[in-house]
C-alpha cells in the first residue's frame, strides 16, 4: 500500500478566485491595489512571507509596514471563512480521491485552514 500526500488548495480545491478576492480586499484595506498576476507571484515560495514582503515593499501604504501587515492579517483572519465557503473541489477530484483511497493511504498537507478543509471534504463525503 502506498501513501499519497496532496496539497489541497490549487490541487484538489479550486480556491484561487475566492482567496484572491479576499486577499485583494485585505490589501485594499491598507491602500494597496493587487492584480491577479501579483497574487499569483506570491506562490513562488512561502505565500505568507511573500504577503509580508509585498506589503513592506509597497510605497502606497501610509500606516507603516508593521501596522499595515497587521491590519491586512486581521482583515484576512476575520473574513477567511466567509470567502473559503465559496471554494469548490475541482471537477473529478472527488472521484479521483475515492478511486485512490481504495488501495492507498491518502493525506493532505496544507497551509490552509484545517477546519475549512475538513468542512469542504465533509460536504463532498470525503472526510475519511
């Protein structure tokens, strides 16, 4: 029996649009306009470190980098589940997981919110 480990967001779940919208609004809260291409670039490396670096390097913030990042992070934390509730599995992901589950151990490794992932898996009868 093999063990297969999946990342979740972007692999099994199509979370790009809901999470881009959240991050775009969180950036707007601190005076930064964020394009899709800029958001995509955050995934080259550690996404959370890249958020902070982007905010630190932005000339449009008026609060100071630390205050701006804290406000960004707080907005993101408060609103995360609202936006994540819009995330759907990719078409066929549920079938793929069920087929692989028959003869393999499956696991998910993710920097995403554990409870949100479990909720989405449960909604799709994949919680085992």
